[in-house]
């Protein structure tokens, strides 16, 4: 799994489950990415999204009692590509605001995450 | 002819040679007298009489007129019903002294005997002996008359005689032909006198009848036949010619059917009406119409109705009635008293209008004068149906116009457009049938009102009726006629009260006539049924004139001329001298004198003739028929004395019948010689000189004789005078007695008349009652309802057979008290109920039952004149109704219980959508009370949008029959009263009662189910998310584990342990419904797999704390890894080791969650040389995810692990800091 698909990219990870955050962090690092986060609280995620230099982001939608949409909006404003990753939503149930945004269904394999992010960064996601 | 072999006749020693005997006997018979039959018994002549329908009457007339000793044997052959016992013998026995016998076989013929044919047997005669044969039943038609006549013709040859009387059909015709062929005689009843003329007519039409005559004239003909005279008998035949003028025939038919003699009605009127009826029947030939009348008696009724019904109305000619009221009533009414009623006669009252008008007039007069009216109006008419209508007194609304509203209101009860005379007026009027031309009149009338009736009568009848009215009226009584009717001949007897309106007053009491009965009119004169009517001379003369008038007028004139020229002057008088007719110049012998006029010839004859005529009439008394002739010298007015021959002669002739008339004729006796006047004078002088002496001597003798006689006479006269005085006294007494009797008699007469009319009314009432009773009996017999009528003493008066079902009652129990009867039901109160009703209580109803039946007992008072006179008990079997009621009630209760206890709402609406019923569940589901919902449109139970469409939907369904909902279930939304919507499962059915359709909706509230379904869907989705999250975690664990484990066994072992740990965390979360996890619980749970007895190995210190779900999962994983390490290398790897876990949450400003893990009592440890997945989790995971600070020390006595992070990242809420020590 050590490749360089995300070499040099700064990827923001928003994920409230600690083990998943740890695991995704490991996966993305192993793909060459610099990881921003991981972060599980909405306000911290908004702060990072607004202030950090970020190439792309992987966003878990459900964050404890919150949902990740404000973060996505900040990223969208900053034209930073992002990929949703959720067990609750799929392409069909995603709010209309996010029509066309890439989304990964949980549980997602490491390869899928890397490819999705890479594609989003390339602008073809 | 083998005479020797002829069996000898049974009786009379008769010769076996009938023919010569007959010839020899004929002259003897011709005398028709007893002496002839005495000499030598001749062969008995046999007269066969054939009769059928109507024959009895004819037979009676025949034998009435037939002498009993004629020496003839009569054989009556009638058509007899086989099932009917004939009483002919009894009936005829009253008419004849001849013996009457039924024929048996072998009976020989005897003279002066009437033989009757027995029913069902064919009678023939052979050699003078009767033979009976059983009638052949196979042939439907039997002609017994023909059969007997044929045998008679064979047996008696030309001695056979047959008489055919009334009867239908043509039986007898063939037999008559046989008799005529054999040379015998056939007599037929004159068909016009036969009730059924077909049998005799058949003979006459075939020219078989030797002669025909009315039945009472037939014996005379028969005797002439027996006497050897051969028909035809010219005078009889012509007199009883059966072909008569059809109009006369019609009048005869009418008279026979309805008793009215239209011969006295004006010919023109009657003829016109007859022709009109004939035209209506499409018959232009009156003869054909006569045939129709004979066959259809109803047509006679219609014709008579046409002839009898005149125009009438109330107060016809109102001015006439006011004239009557003003000019005539005051006097009549003044004479009225409570004991003396005003008597009024209204003959020819038709339908009663005139009679009621008079009654109203009287009532009105009495009302104005404030008198109590006491009056009797006798209203009579010949025409029964009209009287019946008059008696009912019901008229249509045209009377309002005729009478004016006031009178109508006062005297009539309105009933729709009909008006009935009130009883108060009705009781003054008595209607009765009366034939003015035939029946005796009413008497002592104050008023006779007869308007427009006389105009229908001819002159004779008019005169007669007027005389009759004169007789009927009291002195000063009023006669009120129609405007075009006159009193003509009776003008002297009546004073005029009002000429224009024909109101007259009777002037004096004088009897104008002896009898007021008219003879049958000429049209009926030869109707034999009427022959016994007596004739009065006036009418006889008038009738004779009328009869001869048209045909013989010319001849009469010739006679008159001859009489004038040649006949002596004469006067026709009755035997008491009343003048009827004066012939020639007889007036010369009569002179009218001053004083009361006498119509006796002895009163008007001139002085010199009077005594002679008187003597002549005297002579004619008794049976002297020798004319009385006397010569009398007398001086006629303006003439010299002459000699006249006076003849008084008695007249006898058929026209005069038993009355005797006398003819008085006068003839001038011519002087004996024709000499000159002078010569005659000289002759007289000489004669006188010679005679004087002779005369003087004679005179002296006579004077002497006269003197002696005078003395004698004087004595006798004195004697006579005494006797006379005595007689006078006796006579006066008799006179007064007579007068008393007379008045009593008159009173009795009038009472009798009244009784007769009242009786006629009663008879009508009785007929009605009989009819009503029959109706009621039939009703009682046929009804299924048991009814008992009880009288006031509770005795059974009537009952219906149906009552036997419940009471032991039968017809024979009528009259027994009801209390003696046992009922088949036990009802002790029955009699008290009956007595309550009897005591005036209201009608009552009770239900009673026998063992197997139920009855409705109804007790009604029997009202009689406002009083309860008994009770009527009606028992109606209501078993079926009762059972049905019970079943219905049970079924209703069952259904309503179901409806009311049903969990589902059950609502019934009609075809307009109006709620009819609404059960408890419906109340609960919709929030409406049943009372609110019933009567409202069902749309109140529907969401607004649906409700609006509902009415259209129903009407479309009713129109097209196409509906989507009926019979199928579906889910719908309903609306509660509070506006909330409810989900309903609806099943709709349709039903109909009495043509009205209803819909029943059964609705189940499925709102709760819907919510649960929603919830489950939500949970399922959540479950799916959580599962996916957990799988993500598992995936991450697998990924992490695989990175740090080289062998697959170790991987499997570790991964499954970690999944197990994850499972425990999830268990806890699920137990707390994913809301959070108690920290202490989490710790115990995660550590529990690592030791058996946690109590001795685990020490927990910290406040109660709830972790967020993610925090619990994260921390759970960390605790799992710490415990795994401890069980491998640390304190949990030895039995004596233990773990101390402590936690706390620091106070603000930033609450920090601090936790420590310290191992004690384990083997000595060293700092680990390499970190696996467990290490990463323990040291880095929380640091990375939750910005935690994790510290680890490895002193030899055991691992110490510390954690500090912002409490809100993993803790749900921060409790008050509270030191808590885990229990040992």
C-alpha cells in the first residue's frame, strides 16, 4: 500500500471515530499524503478547513450529533475538492446541495479512499 | 183392422169400434148438457193440454172457466224439472172440482178427470190406456208434448183434441201437426195473452191452430168443439186476433211489467217516446221493437222510465210558489193545530223536488210566523226507482242555484258536491208508491200540488184525475196545478185564487163520482188479464166512442142523419131516470125549470108527461122487459094539445152488461081522420051533447065513490102520519149515527193510508236491514279474527267461529254469560277488564297467550246512543308477529351489541350521505358524540378536499352503479372533530331497505400502526448506518491488526478478541439505546473476560459518568488493549495481581477528563521494546482523535497509564465532582 498517489498533497481528515481516524490517517500517509487532522469535532474541523492549506479533504458526514455540511461549504468556497465518506448517505440520499459530489460508502477500502481523493484532486471526481 | 185382437178398454164397457161410437155421441155432446151423458156412457173424449213456462197461470184461468161435468178427460203434459216436486195437483185442485190424478201405466181414461204426467217419464196413450216409459236420458232433448199428441192422434184419430198453452220452444208443434193430419182439433192460447208465447205462436204461424183465444175463453171454444161445431169460429178469431197494432202491444207490455196504463197518456207523447227508444235500438219498425221488448224486460223498464220521468226541480216557477205562499198558505196554516196537521198531497212527485219544495215552503212560512209546523206531505209516484231517489233526498249542487244558499244551508247537509235533505225536513214528507189512475185517492187534503203531470194525460184521464183531486181535498182545500193545466169541466167546483199560476180552492163538498177507478184504456181493453175490471157506464160510453171514433166516424154521421129523420125523439136514461143522452128533438118534451137542476127525466120532462114516464120507469123495475106504452094528451110549448105515444123500453145488450138502461121515446099520434077544422068542430059538438048526460051521471057516481074513498084515505093518512113521525125519529137517529160512523170511517181511512205509506217505508228499511245482517253474518263467518259481542249482562250475543280457538265457545253458547265460559288461556283479570269497559271505560288492548299462541285481546265498548250497551271482544292471533318480534329483538340486540362493542368504527349513511348511526368506537375515533354525528353529512368525517368530492361520488354511484369502494377494503384518511387526521382502514358495504339504499362503513384506526411502521423504517435505516459504521471499525481493526501481526493464527486470535471487545461496547450502547455508556460499566465490561472474580482484581474510583457513543467505543477499545497487555505481561497475568482504574472530571474553565490505569501485584516489568497495534491504540489513537495527553510509566511494580483530554469530547454531561471509591 505504500504508493505515492497522494504524494505531496495535504489531506484534511474529518472522522469522529478514533480508530477509523487513526486508520485513515495511516492509509493516507502511506499513500504519501500529508494529513491535516484527523479531527472529529465540527468546530475544529471548520477551523482547519478555513485556515489550513489543504489540497483535498475526506469528510465523514455524521460527527457525533452534528453533520459535516458547514465544513464542506467552507471547502467549496475555497475550491478545495473533497470526498464524503458515510455509512448514512449514499449518492441518492445526499442533499441536493451536494449533487455531483463524490461520496464513498462505509466501509470503504483503502484503495477506494486513495483513488477517490486522487480523482477529486485531479478534478475528475 | 184385426178388431178381435184389440184388448178391451179397461172401463166403461166401451165398444171396440170407436169410430161409429164417436159419430153417435157427437150429437149428444153437442148439447153439452148433463142429460146427454146420463143416457149412455159415450167414449170419453180426451183433451191433451200442453203447457210449459207460464203454463200454470194459463191452466188456472182455463180450469176456472171450465165446467167440471163436461164428460171430458184432460191430460196435462208439462215440462217438469226432474229435481222439482210438482205441486200442480194441489194448485189445480183449488180451481176445479174435477178429480186430479197422476198417470200410471195401465190407467184407463175416465171422464171428468184431470191426468197429470209424472216427471221424467214419457207418456203415450194406446187404445185408450196410458203407457209410461222412462225418458231416454241419452237424448238431451225431450218433447213430451209432441210424444203424447202423436200417440193421441194415432189412438183417437179425428176425435183427438189438443190445447197448447203458454211455453217456450216449439214442443207441441209436431204433435199438433199429427192431430191436424188425423182430422183432430188444435186450440192455441192467444199468444198476446201468453206469458211465453213461443209455443202457441209456433202453431199459429204454421197454421196448425184451429182457433186461438185467451185461456179463460178456451173452455167456451172447447165446449163448442165438443158440441160438434167445427172451427174456425169467426167472431172469436176476429176478436182475439193476435196481430195487433204494435203501439197497443207495447202499452200492454208496459202495463204488465210496471202497472202503469199508458193508454191514458197522450198518444202523441207516448208514440214519440216509443219511436225514440226504437230508434235508439236501431229498429225503425215498431213491430221489431215489440219483439225486442218481449225478449228484454230491461228495455221495458228503460222505456217506462223514459215515459214516466218528467222534468222537475226545486221551486219550479218560483213566482208560482210565492203566489201559493202569499195567497193560499195563510188560510191553510191558520187551520193547523197540534192535533190537526196540514195535509198535502203531491202526486207524481218523481224524484221528490216538488214535495220537498212544498215542505220547505211550509217550514219557511211556519218559521216566519213563529209556529210549530205540524204537517204531512204525502208524495206519491208510480215509478219505484224515482221514489227511492226521492226517499234518499240526495241532490247535486244545482239546488244551490235553485234554492239560494240560505235555504240550502237550513235544509240540506252538504257532503262534497252532494246535498242531503236534513232529517228535520225529511220527516214531514212521506213517499209511497201510488197509481193515480188506479189506486184510491188520499183524502182530507189541505193542498194538492200536482204540477205538470196532467199535461201528459189524455182528456178522459185528466177529467178523472181532477175529480179525484176534488174528492181528495177538504172544503176550501187548495189545488195547485202547472201553468198550462186547466180545471176545465170542474170550473164550477173551484174558485180561482190565482189564474196565472193555477191556484184553485174547492168550493163545496160534493161527490162528483162514485168511483175514481178508470177502466183499462182501450189499448188494454182486450188484454184478458184485465177482463175482470168493472166498467162504469160513462166510461163505457166514452170508451165505445173512442173505440169506434176514427174508423166509423162517417158511418156514425149517417146514423145520426137517419135517426134525425126517422127515429122518434127519445131520451136514454138509467133505470132511476138519470138522463144520459137525448136523441132527436126530444127537447120539446123536456123543460128546464127554476130551482135546483135535476138530471132525472122525471124532473125535466114537461108536466103532463112526467107521471106517465115515472110510471113507465117504475114498471121497468124488476125483470119486466115488455115495453110500456101509453098515449097521453098534452100541450107542448107553443103548440096545441095533442096526443102522444110515450114508450119506455128496457135496453139489454152486451155493451151494457149487467146495468140496465131505458129508452124513453115520444111519438106524436096522428089524428084518426083527416077532416076539415069546421067539420071536426061540428062533430065534437054533437058528440058532446050526446055525452053530457052520460058524463054527469058518471061524475056523480065517481064523486060519491071519491068521497068515501077520501074519508078512508083520511084515516089511513092519519095512521100513516103517526107511523111516519115514528119513522122520522128513527131515521134521524140513524142519520146521526151514520154521520158519526162516516166520520170515524174517514178518520180510519186516512190513518190507514198513513199506515200503509209508513209500512212501505218500514218494508224498505227491513230489506236494507236484512241485507246488512247478511253482510255482517258473512263477515263474521269468514273472518279469522275472533270476535264476541257481549250485552250489558255479559251474555254472548254474537261470535265468530274463529273464537273457538281461544274460548270454548260455540254457536249454541249464544245467550250464556261469558263468565260461564272457560277460556283456553289463564287471565284472571279478563272479567275485570271487560267490566271496566262496560262501566264506561275506554277501549283497551292486552296481549295474552295460551300455551303455544299469542293473542291481542281488544275490548271495545259497544255504543248505542252514546251509552255503553255492551262490549265487543276481538282476539287477533299475533303468534307469528310475536315470534317475529322476539326474533327481531334478539337479532337486533345481538347486532347492536356487536356494533357497540366493536373496536372498529361502524357508521351507516343513507344515499344522500347523511349519517344514520354511529357506534361507540366511531365516537372514540372521530371525537364526535353519536348525537352530533347522526344527521350530519358524512363528509364531516373526511379531510376537507375528500369531503367535497364525496357527495358527487355518491350521486355518481347511485346514477351509474359504478363504484370503486363498495365491497372492497382500502386505507383512507379521516378527519377528527379536532381537525387531526387519522389513518383508517375502511370497508364499505351497501344494503337496501324498502327501496332505500344505505352504506355501512367499518373503519379501523391504523394511526398507531402507521407510526410504528415509520419508526421501524427509521430504525432499520439507522441500523443499516450503524452496521456500516461498525463494519468500518471492524475493517479498520482488521487493517491495523494485519499490519502488526505476521502469523495468521495470531491475527485471527487478536482480531476476534478486538471484535469481541467492540461487541461489548456496542452491547452497552444498545442497552442504553445508543444514548451513551456508563463509564464504570464500560470498564467492568471490557475487563470481565480477563478474570473470573473482578472483585478481588479490580479497583475502580471515579464519579458516575456517561460517555458519548463514539467516546465509549474509543475508550472501550483502549481499555481492551490495556487489559490484553495486562493479561499477557502485566498484573493480570498472575492470580495475585490487580488493576486500579480511576477517573475524574476537573472543574471549569475547561473541564478535563482525567483517567488513570495502574497495575499492581504483577510480575516485575520492563519498558517494552516495540509497540504493536495495541501500543498505537493505547498511546496514539486518543491523542490523535481527541487531542488527548497520554502518559505511560513502566515502574517495575506495574504499568501506570494516564489520560487527560477535554471532557466534552467524550463525556455526555459533566456531573458534580464527587469522590467515589469502588467497593471492595
